C-alpha cells in the first residue's frame, strides 16, 4: 500500500457486511424479543440486511448493534462468533483457504479485511520472542458496543482460523481491555485458552510456529484467481482507519528515534495539519497513538526478565529512564517493574496450567 494518503470524507462510507446485523435479527427471532425499533432513523431496511451483496454504513450499523444489545443476552457476541465458519467470510475466506501456509492466510486476512466489512480489524502488535500478537481496533469508536464487537470479532476469527488449520489451534492467551463480565466462563469455553481482562489492548496471542503450518487446501492457481477478485472488490474510497494504520506502521518501525508528527507527516507526503485532521476524523490523535504503541512495545519487552528497564526505555524512544517510568505509570497506573512482575507471574501460571 503506498504511503501517500488522499483526503476523503469520513461519512457516507458503506463498507460493513450485513452478516452481523442479520445474525442479530435472527437471534431476536430465536429469543422471542422485538427488533421493531432497531432500524428507526438509520435509513437502513431489513431487505438490505437480508442481502449479502449489500454494504452498510459503519455508523448506522453501530447504532443498530447498540439497540440490539439492549434486549439480547449479554453473551450474544460470543454466541454469534462461535457459529461462524470459513464460508461466512465469503471471498476472503476462500482466498485464505488457497494460501500455502497459515501465516500467508493471516496476511491475506489483514490486507483484505475491508472486503468483508467489520466493526473491528486486526493490526499487528508487538509480541515476545516466539509469539505473534494481533490487536483488535474498533472501526467506529463506540464504548457501548465495544465488548460485544470484541467478542464477536475474536470468536469469529478464531473459528475461521480453526477452519483453516484444525481444532488443535489454541491461542497462547487472549487479552481484553475491559473488566471480566459475569459470563467470563463462556470465554474459556469458546476460546479454550487463558483469558486476561483489564489489559492495555484487546489482543490475540499465538505461538509463532503456527505461521508455518501448511494448509491442505492450498491451490496456487485458484489463489491467483481469487486474489484478483479480492483486489477488484477492495473499496476505492479510503477505508475508515487507513490513515491510522499507515501512521502505526511507520511509528512501530521508528519508536526508538521518537518520531514527531512532522516526521510522520513528511513520510506520508501530507502536511501536519492534514494528518492531524485525518487522524481526528478516525477518532484518534497522534500523541495517543504514539503512547499506545510505546506501551504496547514496552509490555512485550518487559517479558524479558534480563532486559534492563533503561534498555526498554531507549528501545521505545525515551532518553531518560525516569521519563519512561513516569509516562508508563501515567498511562497504565502501574510501574514498569510492577508490570514485569505481573507478566512473569502470569507466564509462570500458564506454564504450569494443565493442558
């Protein structure tokens, strides 16, 4: 993807698959609850939701989800996600089955998520040696539906992954940024792995060795054909979050040098003012992104017991370790040393846990 970002209006972007709303309406029928008011004022129709070829505006989709959650069971996100399979991902799911390895399939999924349309997307996250981490990012900032979107997205993506490589696939752990719900045991049933709540990010962490796992459905000729179809279906309009993703990619590669907004804007060939406006339209700020990526990388490095705190500070762009400690405490309400102790304790528990 080229780094030059073209300005595009943030509104009126219709990228969402109707599959999620279709599942919610079906669930309302199964549970005997009314969905009569879900579409009021959204300009959406039930006919659109029943048409798999339609793409819905993200903000209106989020409104319908919020209304649905008022009457459906609290665990509905996990329930819907666990029911998904490769076929539910349409052309993207087909393309992923033709990949040579699970790693190549993941790369396709990350690249062509807009073809499917979702309220969340995966981005690569800093991980400890031997691990791969994917962090979930909301397309539309909406705290009222955040937990549901995480549950449905992570559960459906894991169902897809197991459809590709088999039921033996189990994450090393799943991390969620919100408190444990009353039905936390349902998480363990669906994901079959250690679960941690109140974490810095919503993340899926896998053993890196899964990336090389060959797919029995690999077909190089079909892969080229499906890839061409995917490229043709990629939205011509700038997708929500594209500016944020581009900035994140550049920041991750340059954290140690502490790049400023002006540096990143120059690399994207836009003015500081334009970049600031584009990030704001996607619901974020440069400083917030920079802080989050620093903390994300810090957590990954803190898992190394032997690495000095000063070395971690330098690796993420802090010249003075004291400045790093103050920033870490401000952003996480804990010190780097305390965070390291907790991470190492959790790792020890996972290592001794049965299964």
